[in-house]
C-alpha cells in the first residue's frame, strides 16, 4: 500500500509482488470488513491497482490472491485505516421529550445527554452549558436535574489527528409541576351563613391550570365562572350564598393540569351536616382544680360553630368543631343547666345540648352483710344516676384504709358502680364498717356497709362403732362410725386419726423390754390425720399398718373451719374366726387319708396271703385255719399304750397268749401305719394269758 492510513477523499495504490510464476496470472483483491464479511474488491491481470477518492467504507483487511494454471497463492493481510471526521454530532436526550422550545425534562429526573460524531480516529467530546465547559466525554448525565439546569447544552466533537472539529447545540427546559395534588377546602363565610370554596395549587413551571366543577347553583354562577377558567392560576375561590346551597351532601371538584403531567389531577370536597348531634360531657382535672365542660359536634364540612351559655353569665364565645368551658372546681351551679349551641351553614336552626350538674347519691343493695368465716363476700356500691361530672368511687376497709387490688381485696368498678370482694373472710380481721365514697365538682357523699363475719356452728359428735382388723396380717383396719343428730346437718367432713400406743412382744426379734424402750421404738404418741371431705361417708379402711404395733383410732367431725369434739379412742379388735369349717375340713381330710392307707394295706395282704396266712385269717376270718388266737391291731396297741394297758379285742381270754402286732415299716407310705412299733413287754411269769411276742416283717415289692 502506498498509504496505510489515507485521509478520506485522497488517492492511494496497492501492489501485489510475485517472485515467480508462469503466466498468464490473474490477480484478485479481497476486502474483509471489521465484521468478518469478505468480498472481491478488484481483479485483473495486473499486479497493482489505484484507489481514488478513498472513503471510510474502504477501511478493512486486504489480501492479494494470484492464480495461474498450476496453482493459487494468497498474500498476507494488510489493514487499511481511513482517516475521516468528525461529522456533525448527534445528541440523544434520555428520557426523550420534545417541546416547541426543544427538549424538556421533569425536575428530579436523571437526564442523560449522549453525543455521537463519526470520526477516525474516534472523536473527543466536550460539553458546554450556556457557553461554559461542564464535562468531557461522549455522555453527560445529570442526576436529579433541577429547575436551575434549564438552558442551552452544546457538544463539541474533535479529531485530534486531523485537528478538525464539529459542534451541535440543543435547548433543554426543566419542567416541574406543583408539589402534590391541588388542595380543596370548603369554609364557612359570613358568620356561618354561606360557603366559600377554595382551590389552590401553587408552584410549578409553567403555572398549573385549575377550575371548579360540581354542584354550582345559578345564584353563584357569576363567581363560579371565575373559577372555571383554563388560564394558569395558582388558586381560586368561589363564594356560594346559602340561598343557592343544597341542604346536605354536595360535591365540588377542582381540576388541575400541568405540562409536566401526562394527565390532569383533581381534588374534591363535600359539604354535609354532621351526622349526629352535639355531644356534651364534663370532667375534672387530675389535681381537682378545674371543671371542664366540653362540647363537640364532630364531622360535617365545613366545621360547625359551637359556643357555651351557662347560668350567671358563665359562657364562652364560639369556636369551630369543639369548645371547652373551664370552671374552677366547686364554682359550678348545682341543678342549673349549661347549654351548648352549634351552628352549621347548611342548617337554618342551631342544635343544642345541655348539662345539668348534680351532687352524687350512692346506693347499696344491703347495708348489713352477714357471712360465715372463710367465705368470699361482695359489697356493692353504685350511683343512683349518671351524674356530671363523673367521679371515681372509692372503698375504705374497716380500718379506714383506701382499698386497692390485693390478694385480700378485689375491686371491680365502672363509672356508675364499684363492687368490693373480700376474700377468705376472718371473724376478727374483716368484721366491721366498710365505707364507699365519691364526689364531684358539685359535692360529695358516702355510704357505710357493715360486714358481719360469723363462725360456723359446732358440728355434732361422732362415735366409732366398729374398729377391727380385716385379716390375720393385722396391716389393715376397718372403721365405721355414726353421727349424732344427723337430721340437723352442720358438718362438711371428718378427721380420722390414729396413733401408735404399744408394740407387741416377741416380734421382730425383740423382747418385752421396759416401757421406755417400747416408747423409744414406736416414737412419741402423735395423732396422724386423714381428712375425709365427703360428709356422707361412714366407713373407711386404714392400710399399711405395722402388724406388731397396737394402734388407737378416733373420729372428729368438722364444719368448714370449726372442728368438733373427737370421739373416744378405740383399739382395733381381732377378727372373729369361724372354727367349724376348719375342723370339719381337717376331719374329712384325715378320713380320706386313712381310707387310702387302709385300702393299700388290704391290697398288700391279699396279694401276700400265702406268706402271711395268720394275718390274712385274722382280717378275713378263720375259715381255712383252726387257730383261735386273738391278735391285737396296731391301732389298739397305740390306744392301749396311751391309756396305760393293752385292751383285748375279743373281750374274753384266749387259750393262747395274746401278741401285739408291731407296725410295719413300709417304704411306700409315710403314714403312722408305716412306723415300726416296738413289741409289747410280756407280763410276769405265771400269768395264764401270757402274751407271746411276735414280730411280723412286711416287705413290699414294686410291681
């Protein structure tokens, strides 16, 4: 290239050098833009081209491609950078808003001015505000633009390489509407006999336009026309005489528009009479120095005019909406009315309310209140009427002390009554005169209530009729009692007591010991209590007793807090056992046991009849034997031995000697029959009936 950075409009050439190659050779010049698009710029059979009138579109990469019949070769790329500019700047305003004077912006908006001018190398930018340099750079941003920023803004673009420049100027106007919406109000006029409509919307550039619409009557049309102009006005007022007003609920609207706003804004006001009647009440300051009579007529548009008139010239001039008449405490006239007057422009007649001040009078349901000890009692105190001014009711106890809420006293009060509750009454502490007082600015009063706290009557006596152990273990005792004169009532429960009086000897490895040792083991004789709160109960079981200790029990009736006389202490009795079932059971068991043993013995004798024929013949007869000897049974031997001799079974002497049969020791049984009985001793020689000692050994073999 003859010039790699030519100035726009100049001339330059480009040449493609080829070291060797066989002709003919074709040359193609390729142009690649910044975006990567490649196009053919020129082509031919010459190695050089001339470019006249170079422009900014020629900027880019250039490559030469040489082609012959053999092959094709490409050169390296070269960059052509065209120098130009700057063009006339283009100014973009954000946010965009055009007016007849140029650009406009709203106050406190962020306005951005962007200047762009085509140039290579890139332009340098300088911003001017009213011919004063304020910023350097392409984008000038004003954060929260103000009304003082209105004026001309110029952008100067410079090409430092060519030392050329260009400039453009715009006009920027900062518009700002009035703060907030229009303000509407309706006011009384001519001593609350007419209305005045006021609409105000001051401020803003340019001035806002406002006008009235709504229920405007013909009689006020001339004045209304003044407010219905569309010329810029900051405020307007309309006077409407009472003859042209509606009686109630009229709506008036003020419309406002401004160039800085896309749509108009409005405010409305309504005229109406207060919905209720005037309200009067009285109250006293905390230090009781002044009495305040307050009168108010809330609501309504415009506000009503109120004033006080009282007896003896006591009164106060008019004020809007509310009025307070201040009187020194104690100077108010009792029984004389104080009148509050109220006037509204939409009404012809005035409204009134009255207060009549009177000294309070207290009442109570009962002047003497009687209650049993331990109960809660309520004393009442209330005002006969709703007196003005209202004062708090105060209670004083039987000691003259001002009562507050405590565990003993509970106060429940309103403006018309106060109830005092005395909890858990006591005969000595709570009986007496209680005083209820109140007062207001006119006078005061008090009333006494006598509280009589009575003790509960003595409950009737009770007697234990049954105190008995319920088993041989001696650890539980059943008790029953009866109450004398049950039809009279007068008791709420019982106290069942027991104490330890002695310990039985020979138990727990202890001997009788002395009285002091016994008392040391069982401890002091203290009555242990068990409270029974059911008055209908007549029996109770005490368990977990020590079997070796002797106890005493007694019963005492109670009536709330009154305790009766305890019954005579009683010691538990042993349970009555019935011996007949035990004896009969033991006899039947013994008979069954003896029958079983006898049956076994008979079976054994029958099976061994050959080995012991005499024993068999003795039990079953002598049919097969001629022996007439009498042999005593072992049972006879036992009976005889216990009585000192042996009884003869047959009742007569036998020729042969009588022999005692010992009891066989059998391994099959442990009954008395299985024990070995020693043989009886023979009588002295010379006795005709000399017994013969015979030993019979019985052996049983298992089958």
